[in-house]
C-alpha cells in the first residue's frame, strides 16, 4: 500500500529529446541520467568481458564454479513441503514442534530422507559433494545381486540372526557417502518385512535415478506392490513423524528400540498418527506412488541413528 | 507490500525476475499458491481502504510484489495501521476459511500464513514496519515514531540478512532466499534513516 504522490515532475522537453548533445557535440552535455546509463552499460560490458577472459584463462576453475553454482541452485528447500508443514500445524493436524522439525529438515537437509534429520542425525549436508561421486552402474548391480543372495540366506523376518554380519565386498568404504553402512547390522529385536513377498525393484546403493536420470545414491530399497497393498510395521516402536513432501510423497517414520528407525515413503495413505505406538506386523500405511515415483512401490529405509543401513538383509524372503 | 511511490520504475522487470527465479527454483505449484495468497492479501488492503472511504488510485508492480496506491489524506494513523494490517489479517481469515473445506489444501494454507507472517516483519518496506510506524507516530509524534520505526526496521533487516546468509551457507544452497537477502540488505544499506512516508 502506498500513498499517492501528487504533482509529478516532468522533465523539460530538451532533456527528454536529448538534442543538446547533438547540437553542441560536447560530452559535458550528458544529463545525469545519460551518465548513469553509460556507467551501467560500461559496468555490464566490463563484467561480461571479465567473465569471458576468466573463462578463457581458467577454464577448469570456471567449470568448477559453474558446477558449484548449479549444485547450490539444485539444493533448495522443498517450498511446497514447508507450506504443507505450516498448513498442517495451523489445522492442528501435527504439533508445532513436529512442523518445525519438518521445516528444519526441508531447509537444512533438502532432498534428504526426513528420518535422519528428525531423529537427530549428525547432519549429512555437504557430504558426497552433491552426488559428485561417479561410479559405474555395473558395480552397483553386482553388489545388489550379491546382497540379495546373502540376504536370502540369512532371514526375512523373525528373530535377528545372531551370526556374523555379511560383508559388503563390492563397495570400498571410501566410495560410499558418509553415514552409510553396507554391512549387515545385528538389530537385537524381532522384525518382519513391511511387504512380505514383494519384489525389490531398486536396491540400496548407487543407481541411475529413474526420474532425474543422474547417478545418485539410493538410501533405501524399493519394494514393488500394487497401490493400496497394506504396509506393515517393521518392528515394535512408536510413530515419530507423519508427513508429506514433494520427493517422498506421504511418509511416516517409526522409531524402534536401540536407536533404530524405519521410514516408509510414497504411500497412498498413512493409517497411523504421529505419536502412536505400533507393533511388528501392524498395518501403518498403504502402498502408493505419491511424490517422485514412476509406479506404485514402497521406499523403505532403515536407520541406526544418523547412519543409513542397507535394509535388503531384512526385507527379502528366501526363495 | 508497501513501496515508496517513486520507486516503481523498474517494478515490472524486477517482479518478473523474482517470479522467474521462484518458478525456476520451486516450480509452478508453490508459485501459484503464493500468487493466490498475494491476491487475498491485496484484497484485504483494498477492502479496508474502501471501508474507510480512502480512494485507491491504482496498482503498481514493485520488485517485491504488488503496490496499492491510495490517497492517505482521509486516513488517521489508526486507520492507516488498520489498512496495513488488513492484508495479513485477510491471509489469516482466508486460511481459516480453507480449513473448513472437507479436504483443506495444506500448501495453500501454509502459503497464506507464510506470506502474511513475512509481511508482518517490522521492516519499513513491509506492512508490519509501516503499521508500527503509524502506531508509534500516534503515540510519540511523527518524528520520534518514524525514528524508532526506522531503527527497528534496520535492526530487523540486519538480523534478517544474517539469518538468510546463515541458512544459505549452512545448507550450501537455498538460493530461494536470495531475494529476501537483497530486500534486507537494501534496507540495511540504502534506506535513509529520515525517509518519510
């Protein structure tokens, strides 16, 4: 809102037509406006020339800067998710603290799994250099094959195997993003696959993103199932967050004993509310394709505090 | 959004760039939600002005949004403050109305609340800062009121700029906050302390 300014000043005709300079031919005849425009032109031209010179002299450095800027432009908060969090808090659907956590997650961990930040992860921002790591897809496939075979031999549910962990042979530790563990962990509690019998459509590890097309790390496993198939809880615990984001769609996070947590994403509906206690095998959601998904499936993640574990050992049934 | 009347020369270009920046980084849906919230916000200002009998002389575009020109001669300090606060109030009422729908659009509700809340910041370019100036001017006189409001505005701008910089550096991105940072920096560096309404 602004007040109306009365009596606008109009520049004299000579100033508007600019004929003084033409008549006299003197540089001193430039009006302040013309001088300002000339300065702007020189500044813009100088900046353009500077960029060209830097690009010619330091092409590698320029490419690095360009990459950094592109990365920064891609690493944005999910504004729609922030708005939704605020809207949910206003409606009383979620508590203000839950909404603040979601907003914090979206602002400081954009594009990441909500579970790690919500559960007090040490923060993975900046790790992996914005997916700078380049790895052959072939290696990832080999690992997936090995991991599935190993998991099939261990267990698909019931009590936690007390035997030795299965090592991950095809990923050297320096190739992995921070906060990722490929080896099987001993959970110490009873668990069950959230979608028993479902096929793994995408494994934990590096993969070509099915929508964005770039190679990136997949922090969970995708279990293919028809829309509406009930998703059951992995183990006893309590629901710490129910939310929705552009990338994960409708999701929920369940905290289990020992600092473990599971995330269930792309659901068509979440059937439990935040704060409720849930048991192993209890229905918590239904399979869907909300968020960034190419078809109905469950994106399932397993976390040990701020560390991403490979869920494949715990969700694949033998045979 | 408030803007001095003589600063609208590059308004359309600036607003176009702001919209393009927002759409590029956030997509169309959040942009449409914010645009709708902005329309409700301006409608609130318009209705408050009309109810008080103040003539609205036109709408202008500024780099930070839409500016409503009006004749203030018929408005008291209280009336002007009410007209200024009517924008955020309209956002709040709109969000409350949306909550009554069978399946409320949460993103739209959030957009209205964020827009209304941002406009309540005590920054002289925003409704909150101008309303504060009106209230202080009424209580303490125009000179002291504007002086204190200007100081509060600059302090807000310094903290706002710091917060934007912190978020961008800490997250290594969030360039969506760049326009807000420019707004705050402009208030810190350019605005004269004795600038009047």
